[in-house]
C-alpha cells in the first residue's frame, strides 16, 4: 500500500497524464475524423512511456523484453494510424477543392469588390507595435501602401480594413484559402512588386482571426554586435572554468586550490563541454537547413552542473512555426541522445571497483535515471554504496542540463517548442506557470531559484512571431514535443524514498 505522503504524488502524475490526453482530445475533436486520428497518434506515441512510468511509480517493474514489445507495438500502431490519417486527409482535400469551385462560380457572378478602406490608426496599432518590438512610428509611404493593397484578392485574403501603423500597416479581412499556401502567394506577390523592402506576417488578432501585418525589412533581427560577440567569448571561458570546477567537485577537491591536478578533471569537464557542443551543433545544423542565422551561443556558467546551457538568438525571421519547432528541438534531441547514451554506457560499464562510489540514494534524484539504473544495475542498487563509471555521471549531468533547457518558458528551447505547437497565447501562460513552479521548487532545490532568475531577467519574453504564425506544426511534431516535455519532467522530478525503496533503489532499510 502507498503511504499518505506518496498518494498525492501518484495521483498528481495520473491527473497530469489524463489532463494532457483530455486536452488533446477536446482540441482535436472539432476537426472530426482527422483530428481524432491525429490525437490517437499522440496517444499511441506516449502510451508506452506513460504506462511504464505509471507502473514504475506503483512499484511494478517491467523488464526490457516487455519494454521493447510495447515500443514495437506502439510504432506499428502509429504507422497504421498515419496511413488512415493520410487517407482521410485526401478525402478532405477533394471536398475542399469542390467547395472552392462552387465558391469561385458564385463570386464571379457578384459585382466587383470595393477597394479596401483606409482608417486612422487605432489602439490595435499600439498593441501590435508592442508585439513586434517597434518604438518609433513612421507612416508607410502612400505609394507603397497602394501597391501592397493590390496583392490581396478574393481568392487569397480579402482585405476589408487597412490600419497604417508604425512603418507598416495592418490589414484586417477574411482568409479565403489555406493559410500556408495563401501566405506563400502573398509573400511572392509582395516581393515581386516591392522587392525585398517589406515583410508580410500572417498572425491571429486578439479575436483569433487571421490578420496580415506588413513591416519594412529594416525591422528584421540585427546581427550580433562586436560587444555581444565579446560577451559570448567571455561567457564561454567562464563556462569552461565552471565545468573544470564541477569536475573537481565530483573528484573530491577544489580545482582552483589545486591547479596542479587539472589533468584529473579534464575527462569529466571535457564530457560536459562535449554535450554542450553537441546541443549547439544540433541547433545550427537544423538552422542551416532552413537558412536561418543564429547568434553565437551565450553559455550560462554554473558551479553546480558546469553550465545551465546556452542562450541563442535568431538573427533571421522564421518562415513559420514548423521551422521554429525543428530548430528548437534539434538541440535538446542531439544533446539528450548523447547524454542518454553516455548514461547507459556508463551504467553498463559500472562494476565493483569502478572509479566513483555514490550512495544508492543518489539514483532517487530522477525518475528517468532511477529507472534506467534499475534496468541495468538491478539488485546492485540495494547496496548502500554503488560503484559507477564516470560516463554515468557525465551522462546524468548532460540530461539535467538538457532538461533545464527544455523547460517550457520564454525563449528557452522548451518555450519555443510550446510556442511552435500551441501558439503565443498558450506559450505565454505556460511560461508564467513554469516560473511559479520554479519559485515554489526553490524552497527545496537551490538550482530552481537560479533558473527562475535567469528566466525572469533573460528569457521571459516569447520569441517574435514567425512570418506565418497561423499554420501549426503537424501532429508528429506535436507528439515529439510532448515526448520531449515528458522526458524533461521525468528527468527533473525525483523518486520518493518509499517508492524507490520498494523498487530496490536504496538500502534495505528503505524497503518499507
């Protein structure tokens, strides 16, 4: 039976899982069969992990064969649902084409549409200027405004109201086609008529309706200045120093008071820096694929872990939320996979007499790490001290660093992932919830307060809107994002001593 202190935790895990599934269902239900199939894909992808960790929290251990079987069945069912989803999507496309043909015939019989009207600037302009970070209003030239109005039509975006604001204009109206295709057509038309002088954004207004915003290209993100590059270099050097000091801490001495032992800390410090490097390479490889410029990484030095990761700015406008998602998740995916492999290999190489000796309770600090340690080390975790290979320590540190960067807040990787999947409004609320959670967690873990301060002062703002802010990433990306957030939670949340004891993680004194 569970103790009184453990029951609320288990209930919370169950409620969070059910809440995520229910939210996804009600969000998908309005889209009919396609929405339900897409939701089922998410459920199938997440089910093995939820089932495994749910049983793990309940004290039921599943062996590797059962885990592999669940993953194989999940993958097979995911592929089957994907085929059903594509088949259903083809039917919808055919129906949409037929509806467009009927609408086109009806529109051709109507009188010519009136030109969009121009009205004075309203409070909406101020709100939008805050959204795009523009401070000095300069009216758009009348000649350019007429050219821009000419790109709209009844088969793309029928503009009903023009609101000049700042150096561009807001166009309210009705979206007449699929968002991505319409945005591509309007962008091509704008570039053909006014070259590269303006950028066309498609966003949702406060009422949730598609709105076009046109801004001059002079408002594009600016490259890093020389002073910013110098700051990035200073932070890199500071991070190297903290990684060396962290390695010395794990080896049981203060490096800066024992500089002659620097060779002893190089392997561990090098492993931490390698994970940070792989994380950044992941971002940059994906950014290069989409021709997006990134700033130099601003590493955040930390005595506890070596580093809290890095802050990287977009120096190009993002074409859509799919690109934001792909670039954001590439770093945690690359760094997380390398860290996970280091942890698993380190656990496999661990044996009696390994370099490190850590208390068995050490593995209670993470649901994910405790699970993997139980799978690999088995009954060894019942001893008071466990011999582990250095790679296991490096991998664990890498997982924690990756998980911290995947927290859903502001311009962190996790914040960008949530922004890409659910939009700005949800991302803003999740950022606030994350900050409140960190503030509460700070009473138990000092790392939480440091990370809360970083988010508050450096990363609390959301990423600027992409050019096409309407089109959402596909369901596979949404499921992958949920998986990343789920693994982040299981990495950072510890096991309770009672549950860990029943699973054999800790001494025999913790079994009851």
